[in-house]
C-alpha cells in the first residue's frame, strides 16, 4: 500500500511531534487540522493547539487568535517529553474540526467533547457546556458542520450532536452505529450524510432526527469525508485510496478507481466544475464530474500530509499540516502561500538536517504492495 517515500514522510512527521520543545521559545506551536471559508474573502484555519488563523482579505493578511489563555511554555532540559508537551498544549484537549455558517459565526470541536463557538469572526471563543458545566459528550468529536443556526458534530463511538441555536446548546442524536464518524456534510438543514470507520455511511432527510445506515458493499476501508454537489451527486473517500460515488442522494454507492492508494481526506468542487481531493503529498483531480480521477503534484515544497481542499468560487486553497497552498487562478498549478507561517513551523526548515543525523532507514524498507 505504501512506497518507501511514504515511510520516509511518516518518519519525518513523527519526528515533528517530538519537536515542540524546540519551538517553545517562540511561545506557540501549531499543527493545522482543518479550515473553513464562509466567503471568498474570509477564511479560518484551525490549529489543534487551540489557535485559529483568520483572514478577511482572501489571504492578504493573517491574524492569529488564541482560543484560550496561552499556556506557559517555559521548558527545561530535565523535563520529560510528556511534561514538555503538557506545557505547550496546556489544559485544552486537541481540537480537530471547524465550521462557519457565515463570516462571523463559527464552531470548533475536539477531544473529550470539547466545543467552542465564536460570534465575532474568531476574535473571542466561548466553550459550550451543559447546565452542569460538563461537556455534552465525553467522546472525541472529529467533525462539525453548520448550516445557518443548525449544526451537527460527530465523533467516536457513533456520537452525533445537534444544535439548533448556532452551537450554544446541544443534544444527542441516535445514529444506530458504534463506528467512529469521521466526516459530515449537509446540503441543506434537512438532507445530510455522515461517514466513518469500516465503510460506515449514514443518511438523514430530517436534520438528523432519524439517521439511516446505508448498506454498501462498495466500501472496504474506513471513510474520512463525504461531499455532495447537489441533492443527488456525491462522493466519499478515505483510507488506502478508497473512493466512492453516488448519483441517487447517497442511497446507493459504487466504487470509483483511484490513481493512488494514499489516504484521501477531503473533497471540493471549484467554480469551473472540477473536483479536487486532498491526498497526502498530492491532490486528485476529476474533470468529468467524478467519473475518472488523476493525481496532480503540488510541488516539492508541499507540506506533508495534505488534509483539506476548501474555498469559494475561483479562490481554492489546500491545507497541509504545516502550511497552505493556493490554486493559481483557474489553472491546475498550486503555489505555497508565502505570507502564512503557522507558529512554530520554522522548525520544519531543519527537518532534513535533523533526519541526516538520525539512524538511516533500512535498505530493506517495504516496497509498494
């Protein structure tokens, strides 16, 4: 399934997770997890460490806002790795997903049922809990989707939460599955889909009051994300290049041929009608409505593990864990966004040097299967 290059990238990615103390002198560190673009000019990028970057001029300028009080990141050489990580992450659980219903109103979700909302374009954030000051669930939440005042958040063990007041309060919905639900998409306030582990596909036509499990023999791997361009035509994708398509509103699905076997993590339609999928160190492109797909390189400067394609109209962006890329007009060329540098990512510049000092990989590393 994986080439030697993929193992090398995985090694470097794991190495990044061990580097927070290097960046601690700068006071923050950011691993990008998700993004939202409610309009052409407004975008929000979520760091797992409770930081949101925003722009109101289509990427011309970026503002960093901490969602909670900054942690004390002073570290010493005698601290353990866990102690150093705790200094940087503070008491805020890892955050995973962000959604905005308009330029001002947004929701972020994360581990242990953590939910934050904003009503002022991300300048300030409020943690949402029930009347007992407890999270609405203790399960990890990994996806969120907002349509107007309606919002849904999904996560581990089949968890689905719903809000009818923009995220201020939440209630549980019954999904009928115990599989982790990794992806959500709603075409309107009634019709929506959720996908997850072991090829799980759910569909609702009443805003989640009733979720129907869709039996599908097409999905052989876990699914990460789902997207519909209208009420009939949609796609879902996930592990090992798993790629499915539906033409009847998600009632039935068929397997589509993927040109790569990387993990596929998000799907987006651009203004010209082309479909894009984030696919680790590349992007997938379809120019025929999703019938066939090809891999598009995003260049040698792409930050490893592309995780999100997002945007509005002709303004399309690709999010990596360590940076951002922009589609050049309506072409197929992607360029790094030079004026955006998440906190702590300067340490990526020294990865190659550090890897040279590490134990070399075995010459018998597994080849592609």
